[in-house]
C-alpha cells in the first residue's frame, strides 16, 4: 500500500490489472509518501506517486517512509539468483527522495546501496515492550543480533537489564536447515525468569522458537518476542500455536496486518 500525504494512492484496479489512481493533495514544499510493502504492485504505485507529485510540483521535496525495506534479505550476490536488493536500490535511487526513513534494517547493505536512508531509533519500541512484558532478561537469537543490539539498545548500554544470546549452525546447502542450537547464558540463572527475545524480522519463527523451547526446558517461566517486522506468514507456523513456547509477539506497524490474533500485538508510536 502507498500513501501520499496520508491518503491511500492506487487502491482501485480495472479488470485488466491497470490501476485507477485518484489524485491526492500535493504541497509545494515537502510531500511525504509511505510504503507498506505487500507485493510488487506497491513498487509500481510508488513510481506513479512520485511522478504524480513531480508533475504537480516539480520543485517540491519528497520524503519516503519505508519502515520495512523490501528485498533487504537478498543483500548479496548468490549463484543462480539476481542481486535483488541492488536492483531495488537502483529503482529507489532514481526516484531521488530527500530522505528515506526505515526501521531496524536487516542488513547494512540497505544503507550502503540506497541513498539518503535515515534509520529510526528502535529504543522507544523496546521501552514500550519492556513496560508491557516486564522481562528479567533480553535474549538475542543469533550472532548477528548479538553483534548489533547491545550497541543500539540504551538498556544494554546503560546496564539496565542482563542479556544473553544463542548461536545456530546450519547445513551448508540450499535448505539452510538448522542442525544445532546453543544458548550462551554464562552465569545467568534462567529458572522462573521472563525473557524478551529481540530480532529484526520474523517469517516462520523457526530459530526463535527453537531457542524458546530450550529456554522452557531450562525453567524459563515466560517468553515474548519483539521483531520490528513480523510477516503475515507467521500465522501458518508453530510460533503462534496455542502450545507455542513464545506467548506473545510484539511488532511495529511496518507491515499491514491482514488478520488479528491475540498472540501478535502491534506497537503504534506517534
């Protein structure tokens, strides 16, 4: 979905797939577009929105808010596949936005390839989730998360809450199946504790659920997950089942939720 100055742009289609665009109010100085990626139609709608604004106000600046960046996980060349993030970045860069606001990018390649990226502060989200869930410890589910979040989270930098991490080993083939997982909690006792897992994106929840299952076996009383971007696909998987080791998923509004279930709570920040 695309919004131009808070108005949905491109919501109607003809029977042949062409889109019927209704005009939005355009400002002479600064216009704001929001991209909530659902499928590649949104990329076309984004291009139409920019062309519409520039046709009306050629000198106006355009900002893009794109909290979830499409193709962010396809951030390196892989044999047999095109380098999708680079191609997407080329499309975005040609649109010449003054600023592009994102949230908790999955890869540093996003800011390396896309111009004028401003990554928003994740701390207000984490503060709100801590208020709601009241965790005893934070947990980072892989080496990448452990490398990233202790530097970014104020609660870690200020030693306000203990944290630990896990590490996975995958099969080195196209399946990328996890064959082992280990917790590194050092001298932290897990018995009776509440754990908040922190990561950037969740699609199937396989890694975090594996970690949560191990924690439950070691006596953890409750586990929640914060991810900046929670794909709608998770509803198909065990992470949101009634017997899941993870009782709640907290997420931002970066992805339009096409269903409502009590296991997922969206954090809206003004």
